[in-house]
């Protein structure tokens, strides 16, 4: 737990909001590293381009994705899985940049999960109208480790539900620099992203980039 020394600040940066036991939003936590993070995203997407994956049911995903790390999340007609190689190039995914690893470990530690060392980072790319349907992150072997999710660019409404699909969802607005962490009793909660509204961000234009860090194990 970190003491908030400036509880009355009005810019919202660094504010910690608990969503559920084991789940917090850390407002603006990624802002100090935003330029470095965005440069790293450009470098990764130049080597492992964003693409729309196909679901096992044959649908094209609305979110465009790529990965960095020892493992990358992929989906095709055969199912969802982690793969050490980018199926488009046959090469390993680019490594997770140091600035990502530091941010992910800091965020996890702020949320009470010490020593988080992710081996996978899924990069999601949204435009106005893009959505991500309600799902659990459960393709990882190691559920003892949290998920750390970093939002950049235009705002989104994150849906944060319960352990059953039909449970009520919180609607959590997420903006540029916000980080969400869920682990422990919240690790398998359903979540998703509402269709994005049209908006423009000074640095990213009409785009939202989300980084989700996972320990696949
Ligand atoms: O874009 C987001 O905020 C959530 C992404 C997510 O849930 C995922 O990649 O599994
Ligand atoms: Mn997810």
C-alpha cells in the first residue's frame, strides 16, 4: 500500500480506485513514461505489425493486435493460445522493452502484487467503434500473477464484471495513462471494452492503444 501524500490534488494523476478486492485503477500512472512507451510501441509494430485475428468461431476480431515478449497471444480457427513465434513472420515476438517491464512491476506492486515479471504483453489497438467482448483472461498457466493493463490515447469504457458472465459489470472510464491491475480473488473476473466513441487524442489521434501484461508461466 502506498500512502497518498497529496489526497487533495485535483488533476487525478496517481489516484487509486479500488474496483473489487484484488482490482484497482491507478489513474495516470503511465503518464511520466508516455513518450518512451509510445516510441516502443511504434518499434514493436514495425517488426510485428498489428493484425485482426480470427476467433475460433471464424469471426474477425474488432481489435487489431500484436505482441511482445517470450509468448504472444494468438487466435485462429484452431483456438486461443500463446505462441513463442509470430505466425505471420515465423520469428520470435520482439522482446518486452525495459520501460514496459518497469511500469508493469510498479503498477502490480502498487496494487499489492510484488515481484511481477510478465513474459507476455498483448498490444491492442482500438479505433472509434472498436469493442472487446466480455471475456476472462484464462489462457495463462499461472493465475497467481495479476493482469496489468495500460491505456493510452482516446478514452474507453472498461466493463469489469464478476466471476460469472452474467454478473453485473462496473463501467469504468479509462483515459490516457490509466493503469488497471486485477489479480488474486479478481484474477478471473470477466471484463471487456464498450465500443469506443469518436474522439481524438493530441498524441495518438483517433486511436486507443492498450498494453496487457501477463505471466503465462
Ligand atoms: O483494452 C482493454 O482495456 C482490455 C484488454 C483485454 O482485456 C485483453 O487484452 O485481454
Ligand atoms: Mn482481457
